[in-house]
C-alpha cells in the first residue's frame, strides 16, 4: 500500500494507492465504522463485508435522493451510530456522494472515507469533497463540500465492473486529458479500452495520474471559485441530459463534451474538435444525441452554473487548455 497525504483546504486527506480492501481494518476500527454500499457491489463482493456494520442501498442514480438519505439516517440511529462513528462509502459515485453527504449532516458531521469501486469513482467522484443529491431532474442540487479522511484504492473491484461502467469512467479520464493533460490525451489515443482492461499496472498508473490531476486542481480551489470550474467541461449540457433521458453519467458527459467541442470551435478558436470526438467514440462513448432543446434549456436555466442571464461554459482553446466563458442564454439557445 502506497499512502500519499494531501492538504485540501483545512482538511488532510490520505490516499491509499495499491491497497486491498483488507487494509481498511488498519485505517478504521470495525466496531466504530459503518460501511455504506449498494446491492451491485454487495452482490459481487459480499464476503468482504463480513464482520463490518453495513448498510446496503438500492443501486442507481434514481436513488441519489433525499428519501435515501432519510432512510440511511434512520438506520444509523437504530445502529447507535454516534459522533465517533466513521461512515465508509464502498461503491461508485452514487454511493460516495450519498455517504459523504450523509456524513456531513448526521449529528452535524461525522468522519467519512471512501473505497471507490468503479473507474469513474476512482478518478473523479470520490475526489474533491463534493457530496450531494439530486432533486428531480436537477443533478446535485443539494449538497456540501467536505473532504473525506481517506480514499482507499483496491483495483480488484474493477474485475466485476460491467463494460458500460468502464466506458463511463473513461469519459472523465478523457475530460481530464482534454482540459489539463495533452500528453495523457496522446497516450489514450495510442491505447484502447481493451488494453487497459487487460493490463492492470497501466490502469493503476492511469488512475493515479487522474486522481493526482484532479487533486491538484481541487487543492488550489476547493470551493470552486476559479480553476476548479474547468472540471465541469462537458457537464453543463451533460447534467441537463443525464436524468431527463436516463443516461449514464459517462454517456451524458461525453455528449456534453461533443457539444462543448463544437462550441469551442465557434467561440474559442478550438481546431481539434474532431480529434476529441474521435477519441471519445474510440472508447465507445456517444458524442451527440437528439433531445428536446426547449426542455434542456429549461433545465440549464436552473443549473448551478447560471449567472443571471448567462451560463458559465467550459470551452477548449486547445487540447490541454480549457477556459471559462459566460455565454448568454439566448445565444446558447441558438446553438442547442
């Protein structure tokens, strides 16, 4: 196990790379911890949870809502969880979002940590302290920014990951490359999904590279007042589509990146839109979709990134260089 500790805001977060789930017992006490997972993870890895206090949730974005939060809090009360209890989210982005959010509000805040089990959670969702729930079709409309105490990487969980979840994770990896890491973009072009699924060392190195990239951005801007906004590349349109059309996060963000690439060509002089969409497609991701523009615009106008009559959009000037640009809603409507 390789441990790196990072200062993010007022918090210290330990990243345990090259770890195994069995290492968790050396990080937190079993009797003072509650693991939160979902039926998919528990169904594949139930033996790992033996001896741990465990809450098992229904899987899927549709359960990332206040009703689930209330149900988990009821269970924590029943289990006698107190302010010394550590909540540990063992799962994908939905589980880590819910666990972090619940930990931030239960008894006004208890410690938490994450064991991300999907590629997307490893490289993105578990990192940075954003924890939230959806309200109707509006993604992450209620939430907190509060760092976990630790993130434990056990790459063994990826062995049971469905292909669709691998593709979803690569949407965020490609996003990181597009906004911040042109050499990684070239590495992804020279590789493919099958290669990473077979070569565990290469995948572990790629996961660490992405985790450190996002962490560096968050360290410089925990509260998202500056460059952390760049991590929203593809998310503006993507979030407006995701819940309305029941897309996976990766699918929605990939479509959002395809749209943003075209927008970047018009508004920021970006000349490599076709190269970006080609890479997304090579990893099995969609780059365009038919949708009701009026319904999408209605959701966009209630997005957290809206400022009066404009929406903050992340555009590319070139691969590895992203910028923040406010686009008037009436102008955006024409592009939609």
